[in-house]
């Protein structure tokens, strides 16, 4: 793979790979995304406050989780943990 890229790109690719989080794959995943997206759009359209949208999205997520089976959803997430990054970065602020 390294030979497919310019040398200056390799370090960036390595950093991206070790920090990348794979997509979550579980039942009703799209329902969670739509619930969040619909509420986010309501904020952008001025129909809800951000606080209300988060509260509403959380309530919808609870319903989705109950419908899908809370124990099944937890098991699905726990099964994917080994593929998630374990690196923790300490942010720094660089003065200009």
C-alpha cells in the first residue's frame, strides 16, 4: 500500500487508520441516524432548540433500542469494541 502513495502522504494515512472508527453495525442503525438527523434539521430550521432536539432524539433512541431489544443492541456494540481505536490524543493549542 505504501508504494501506492507519495511518501509525504504515508504518515497522514497511518494517523487516519489508527484514529478511524468503523461504522456501527447493528439492528435499526438507520433509525438512530434518521432520528438524530430529523432533530438536527429541526434545529437548523429554527423549529426546535438544540436542547429540545437532543432531548427528543434521546427519547426516540430509547424507543428504538427497546423495540430492537436493549440486550441485543448492547451485545452488538460490545462485539464491535475490539475494532475501535484505543488511541487517546491530548489536544494542544498552537499559537499563531
